[in-house]
C-alpha cells in the first residue's frame, strides 16, 4: 500500500495562479513559529514582468459587526508579513512536500515560506451560541497570494488567492509530570473548627477528548454540614483588545453521594469531567479552535507563554482552564470554593512539513480542493 500525502490547492478566479499547501496549521512552540509555506504556480505570459507576493494578515474581531454604527469598528486587520515569492528573492531550501510538488508541477512551480512574528496571537474563535452573526469573533489568519507591480498594491480578487490558515499551539514534548493540588479551608462565625477541602489532579496537561479526573479529600472539623458537592471545568477568556475577562462552565457534575458530610466526618471522592466542544456549541462566549458548526471543532487550547516571557504581553484572546469545586453548607453556612488550574491542549501530530525528501520518494500526492475542506478554523472563508 502506497501512502498518499494530502495537499490542498486553490486557484485564482482568472485561473492564472494556483497555490498549494501541504498543511494549514502552523505551530507556535513558544520560542519560534513555523513559517506558512507552500508552492505557487503562475502563468508567465500573464505576469508580463509583474511579481507574485504572499502576505499573511490577521483579523482580530472583538465585537459584533451588527453593533458597528457611526464609524465605530470592532475589528482590526493587521498585515503581519509580506514576501515576494516570484521571482524569488530568497534562497529557500524546499521541504519534502515542496520538493515533490515542484517535481510534479513543473518549471513554473515556485516554493515560498512566510515567517510570522513570534508574538502573533493563536487562532481562536468565540462561539455566538444559537445567535447567527455575519462575521465570527476571534483571531483569524489568512494567506493572500496575489500578482502586482509592488507589495503595496491592493490585491484584486480576480488575480489573487485567499486561504484561511491557523496558528496553533501544541502540548510540549516534555509533558509535565507534576500533579496539581490545592488546599482550602473555611471557618464559620460563632463556631469552632474548620471545613478543609483538598483537590488534586492526575496531571497538569490534558488532551482534548480526555476526561479530567478531580480527586477530592474533604475533612469536616467544623460544626456545619456539607449538603452537596459540585465540580466543574471553567474556561477563562481574556479579550486583550478590550481588556475584557469572562468565564464559562464547559463541563460540570453535581452530586449528593456521600452527603451530608456531618461534623467530624471525612469523605474522599473523585469526579470525572469531559470538557467537549460538542456539549457547548449552543453557549455564547465559549472559546473554540474552529467554527462551532464544524463537527470536529474543539474547545480552544490553553494559551502557553514561552519561558522568560511576561504573561501580560500575550496578545489576541488568552484562554485558560481550571477545575472548580463548590461545597454547599446550606443557606447559613454558605460555600467553600476551590479553583485548581490546568492546561487543555492537543498532542503534537505528525509534521508533514518536516518530512524528509527521502521519505517522500515513495509517497503519492493527493490534491484536494481547498474550499471543500471543513476542519475547524482552517475552512476557507466565503
């Protein structure tokens, strides 16, 4: 059986320029970001001395388009990088996929790579719930390849190709082995003793689709009684453009098993929670890594900051997660609350861009129309 490497293609409306991408997700490993790379094929007779340029732009929409009135705009579009890719001005060493594409497509094929700034934000979209909005809120990247006399020209739709790409973060290779834990206590007015709650997790980083197991150790040395227990996974979202913070519950369980916890008794209990995009698509404000209508979209991954960098310098939409446990002691006793942060991320997948040229020799190339693919935010924008 011969393996096939899937390559995505899109052609300009006039049919004179075609762009091929071996991948649509480009990884930020907190120290560097992979370049947006591919191959462009253009008609020399059509160029007539003009050049081909590639730009990567990011659109940061932090408010609904329907609310934009009297010249007020809730989006910001920034051009992060521009490169002349044909005729090429750089001595570029092709990747394995690019090498095979050049051999297959002929002499007019030219490889390109556009480097993104290290501080560029990760791709995230905010769910609008059941409400339909014309443009999604969040951070969206686009690769634009166009023909022009200079890089400052405004791309014309007929002689340009626009492809949606994503900047993503994956779990570090050295997955942290530590087990997060927290211990909180609460005393009560006119009552001796305290209610103690210890929460621990099996690991610091969970992958999307995994169950998050929270282990509770409750020691009631007070005179109050614990009526019931609620355990939830909370997604914290920070929109840096407006300095807006909000939280959403993405998984929860409530239980009276083992309750009431009377004075002088203890309880050890575990909760298994499943934070999934499929169970939160109708909730507004949930941060997702793709369009909520896509069947394989996920909750947004935790934002990871590189070692030595200031977390306050993070841009775009910053996402974090925590397990929140509430012990309900009744109307007079109130609640004991514990929050325990953790990370929710993707494991590192196989990297097609890093496949060696010798490995590629025995593999076929399978082309797929870019606009037909639906995979999260990588779907081509209409």
